[in-house]
C-alpha cells in the first residue's frame, strides 16, 4: 500500500512541474489526458477563462458507437485521440499544447497523442 501512495505522490509532483510550464489559450488550448485502470479521458481546456472547450472519454457515446470491448487498451486510446482531433478540427482548433498530466509518455498516453496527430492536430 505504501508503494502505491509513493507512486501517486511522484505522479502528482510531475504533474505540478508540467502545469507550471503548460498553459492553454482559446487559439491553442491545453489537451490534458487522464487515465484510470478501466478508462481514458481527454479534454481541451482554455486556461485563460478556465473553461473546458470539449471533452471525450471511453465512456462517451461517440466512442462506444464503433467499439466493442474495453476502453483501457492502446487501441482504444488511439481511437480516442482521433475522435478528439476530429472534434477540435470541427471547432477550428488546429494547434494544442499537450499535457500528459504526470503520466509517462508511453503506452496509452502515447497512442492517444499519435492518434490525434494522425488526424491533423498539431502539438
């Protein structure tokens, strides 16, 4: 149990360091990622007015339309990245700042970012 608390504390320290440098605006919002054991969540946030522009997760209806199975794998994260990119491009958002939220750029987080880049979103 102590190991898990230490691991979470380290992630929160990384998150704090990242958030000190990353800031989203209306033209270039912050794309933040959260992953749990079962699902992934991604949001585009305008920090200047402290509002979420758009958000999507593996629990949302758009994601579940063509998906069978779990939302906790790399394939699901890549699809989630493509969906958030489509939503952003439909709102004339072409450029974002990527906030990995303290997670390592590996696995699901990396797949989500690559999926968004494939659809034309620029980081």
